[in-house]
C-alpha cells in the first residue's frame, strides 16, 4: 500500500470519527437536557479534556523538569490573577527560557 492511500484511509477514519462525535448526540437526544448533573458534566468535559492533554505536555516540552515546573507555576499564578491568554503564554515561555539559562549556567 502506498503512503498516499494509507494517508487517505487515515483521513477518512478521522473524518468519520469527527462527524460521528457531532451527529450521534443530535440523533440520540431529541429533547432538551434538563438534568443538572448531565448539563454540568457536559459543560466541564471540554475543559477537563483540554487540561488532560495540555498539562502532561508542559513537563515534556523541555528536557529539564525544573524549567518546565517554573513555566507551569508562572502560568498558574498569572491565570489565577485572570491575566490574558497571551500574557500567560508569553510570561510562562519567558520563565522557562530564564530557568533554562540559569540551570545551564549553574551546571557549567
């Protein structure tokens, strides 16, 4: 099988799964959901999934755990004080850069 055919199969499966995720709830739930637990569960699922995908990646983005922790702590503190997403991302990246430079300087 050529790479192009395999790629197209992967794209077709991805499209089918993406489409199914959006269509199945429309088909299964005809009326408005009124259960408070289900509504709150569905409300928080995107945030939980995004956090579960993002948080581990923070610590694997750099070879040094301490630099990653510095960036994570910086991001958490700035997010706690409700700073903008751009500010949080830029300051966390800057914190990682500074921590990497300091740790490299100490190691030499």
